């Protein structure tokens, strides 16, 4: 579920970006430049897959405390990226279309002036690779928190659905309330990020780098073990731990309280533009 939602969210953002770029070229009557957009998208995908493979390879080579340190830092870094993604879409989402259209117009003007369309390639590559690198980091962190096979299946399904939505949006067949979609997913991603923070702190406690303060503060594994199927699902989704240390609980609750208030308590209406 976590991998599916993350992939759907990031994939839909990437699909929106591509549809905006292609739609702008269509309105400008410069459809011959579309190949530079697709080349930029393809290059961004290759870089993102390579980044994911590199993270996985680095983790496989480590053992013991080094592995715990790697996993802890990666989970915390993923939580930071996830939090930044929520804030970015909340603050900048309304200007996404305007900024991308301006970039495309400038790139198309350069191409019309006799230069190549590589400026358009750069626009597409930079816009999409940001989403791809974030997704690669988040998916690897999700795999550390749960089932790697389930993560892969969820990622493929989420990206597939996002591509389908993107095609329908570009063709004008589908109209969805993107503002409502991103608002709901922001809340879900907030809990996912809190879980990653708690799991990251847990790994650093296991590595002996952070004091547990009290370990455990409770133990309900007899009721719902974090090794059970349901426990693993909850761990992947929410960072569930049947016998957490005090520092884990404090960081989990503290993250939800502070970041939740910043995102929800100070919420301001934002309109996320739909692609044509």
C-alpha cells in the first residue's frame, strides 16, 4: 500500500509535468519538438533506476552496525524528502503549470531561433528526474521497512495507474480534482513519513548511536507481533513496532505534532493546475 501510494503520487506528478510540457508544445504548434521531451523523460527514468540500484547495492554490501547505520540514515533521509515533497506541493503546486509553460515557451523560442531543442530536453529531464530520484529513495526505504516483493509490485501498479491517468488527462478524457487528491495524500504521506522517522531512529538505537532512554516502554507483541503478517503491513505503512523504545515514540509523536500542525493547522488553499 505504501509503495503503491508513493508511486501513484510521484508518478502522477511526473505525468502532470509531461502532459503540461506536451500540451504547451501542442498549443504552440511545435509538436516536432516532442521528441526532446520524451528523450528527457527517458533519461530521467534511467538515472532514477540507476540511483535505486545503487542504493540497494550499497545496502547489500553492509553488515552489522554499518548496515543499521545505513538503514537508519536512509529512512530518515527518505522521511525528510517525503516531508519536503508535501511542503513543496502545498506551496508551489499552484504555480507548477505556469512555471513549466514559461520554460517550454523559452525553450521553443530558442529552437525556433536556430538552436537545437536540447533546452527543452533539459526542462523535461530536470522536472522528471526530481520526481524519479525521490521515488527511488522512498521505495528503497519502504523496502527496508517491509516486504521488498510487495514494494516492487506496489510500485509497478502505482506507476502504471499514474501513467494511465496522465494519458487520460492529456487527452482531456479524464478530469480529477487534483487539489483534493493531493490534500488527501498529504495526510497519508504524513503518517508514512512519521513511520519512517520512527524506524530510522530504531535502527540508530540498535547501532548504539542514539540512547533508547527506556527500552521498551511497552510490549504488545503477544497481542500483535510486529513480525506477523498484519504487523509487517502496519510496520510498512506506519512504522509499527510492538516493543518500541521511548525515543522512538517521542520522535514519532513529535513529528506528527509539529509537521502535522505546519501542514494541516496552517493550511492555506492551494489550487493545483490540471494539464490540458
